[in-house]
C-alpha cells in the first residue's frame, strides 16, 4: 500500500510537471514569435528610412549633416523606431488585439504581415515629414529663438516628444485648497451653465481631452469620473505591451481638463496625451504631430468617447491622415471640437487652420466681455468663415500641483474648446447616442443643438459673423432643446 501510494504520488507529481511544462511552452511560444517580429520590425524600420532618404530626389533640400543624421538614426536616437511604431499602431490596435487573442497560425501570419506593413508606413512617414512643409515652416524656424541652433532632424525629433520630460512627481491627492474662482468665473453665467446644471451636469457622457497630460491630484478633480488615460508621448517598447506616464509638466492638459470638469462635472473625462506642452510647442515640421493628433482621435473613438476636444494650436498643414481621422470620428457619430485661428497668425497671412476648418469639426472662438457687461468680438481671435460658435473668455483653470504656478484665469481659444465640449456632454446626457444612427447623423444633431441655440445678438451681431460664428453659446437653451429632441425620438420609436 505504501509503495502504491508513493507510485501514485509520483505519477501525480510527474503529470503536474508535464502539464506545467506544456503550459509554459504555450505561454512562451507567443512571446517568442512576437519578440522575433519586434526585432525584424526594427531592422525593417531603419532600412526603410535609409532607402527612403537615399532614393528621394528632394534629399538635397536637407544639409549634408541632416542627411547623415537620418542615415545614422539607429545609433543616434535610441528607441526612435519604437516611438513611431507605437504611435501608428494605435489606429488599428483593436485589429491587432483580435489577431493576438485568436492565436491560431493564420492570425499570427496576418498579425505579422500587418505589423511589418505598419513598420514600413511609420518609417516612410518619418521621412515624409522633412519634405511636407508649408508657409509657416520657415517662418517658425527663423523667428522662434528656441529653434535658432536646431537643424531639421532635431526639430522633427522634438515634434514627437523624443526629449519630453516624463518623470512622475509624488503628489498628495486633493491636498491643495480649491479657489473660489472656479465657481465665480463669469463665463458660467454668461453661457448659462448654472441654469443648465439644474437639468443635467453631463452624467453618462464621455469627453476625451487630447492634450499634454493630467494631474489627477488637483482638488478640482475630486469628484471627476475618469476613463482609462493614454499617452503617445514617451511610449516605447513593444506596441502590444507598451505604456507611458501621463505626467503634465506642460500644464496645458490639466488646465483644459479642469475646465471640462467644472462645466460638465458629472461627465467622464479621459486624457489622451499627444504632446508635452514644452518641447513640442509650435513645431516647424508639423506632419508627425498631426499624425499623433489623428491617432489620438482614433483611439478616443475606439474607447467609446462621445466628444473629442483638441485644444492644441491648429496647423496650416492639411494632411490626409488627420482629415481621415476626423471623418472617421464623424462617421462614428462622435463630436470633434477644435479652435479657430488666433489673429497673430492671421496677420501674417495664414488663413488655414486644421483640424478646426474641416466640415466634420466644430470650430470654436472666444468673445470678450466689454466694459458695459456685454460681449463682443475679441481681437486676439481671427475672423473666419469656418468659426461656428463663441465662448465667453473669462474662464478659470487649474495648473498641476507640482508646477510653480497658481490657478488662474486663462482667456483663450484653448480654454473655450472644453467649454463647448462640456456643453456637448450636457446635451448628450439628455439626448444620448443609441448606436444605431446613420453615419454622421447623430454627430450632426449634437453639433446642430449647440450651433442652433447660440445667440448672435449676445455678441453684437444679427446673424452669422466670421468674428463670432453663429453667436455666444447658450447652455440652458441647448440642454432644453436636447430634452425636447429626445422626447420626440422616444415618441417616434413608440409608433
């Protein structure tokens, strides 16, 4: 009996070891082929970069030093291939994930083919960036002191956040005193948000903020509902497992998110970091940064956000990649919001501004409060036919708790954008997306609510004006119209 017991115990142990061995092999196998694929991708990326720069007739527009730096990119810029591949990977991340989860040989083959195709695309976009320029490229290079001693390669590398500061400071949650100005800011009343909040505060709506990061420890966010944040800046490693911190040394993202949190306090907010607000400011070579905005749009849609706010400075470059991303969001019935031109660029002859000037995007400008208490055209902003609505510019925002700045008023088009995003969230809360609407139809309805209920008389015009679009936004009227629209929809569904 004792011998048999030992025998059976030995068999069980042996089977367990065998089972564990098989399990380990199963676990190691996908890692092995993915590791090999990642290495293959690295070789392909840098070889494509070399082939592209050598084969381009326009290569002589770059200096000899610039061409040499590109050819030596693998040695000079550690992890450059991972940064770019990780950025572009996010557009089709859902497809890649499904193929990985399937795990069969055909899926692995499809994954490998698609991944190497993406690697090739990323390398080509990198080279394309040097030759896709506009009127602002040379102006920025010549007139911005910080770019004086930088060549084209330095500037392109900066545009993807290669030198971004990513250290994460220790913070104490909600320790800072909350300024009373968050509730006193006159824009809340001027745009009738206090009255709208008696009906809804945005519950159920999801706002994506595309910006420089977030400091969640600030007291303005104490009751904020968060989505799963994501950063495209500093994201290195294998795309299927890479991640990066959301730290906001540039401050802009926290400012913009704080506005959305105050104007739609019950909405969910998710930060998609595509810039660091420091090294990436005003890039002369704009294509790759536009691609980062586009990828963030795709990811925000995939994550189920209703509203996508882009408060970064617009670009005079009209790239197909960004235009298609905005069209994709529109087809999926998401509302994309961006800002109109500032007059400083308009006065230099620049009349182009993307993504705000795409038909699928709500273009926001800001209005100034006059001495008599009324609002009107603010000459910091440029008049343009694509301006849709105006927002009172007396907006108060929060800085990250770890930067040496106090919360302050931030009159700007940038701050006006999340106000309109918050207004859309209030409307969506009362008139939610069902998911079965025709492409673009629901997005048109939400945009229509905001625009149709704007008041041109509040900014001194009798109708549409290039200065203030269709007028000053009216949150109360917009929300009431959303309630009515939802009732009509419910009645129609009953018939």
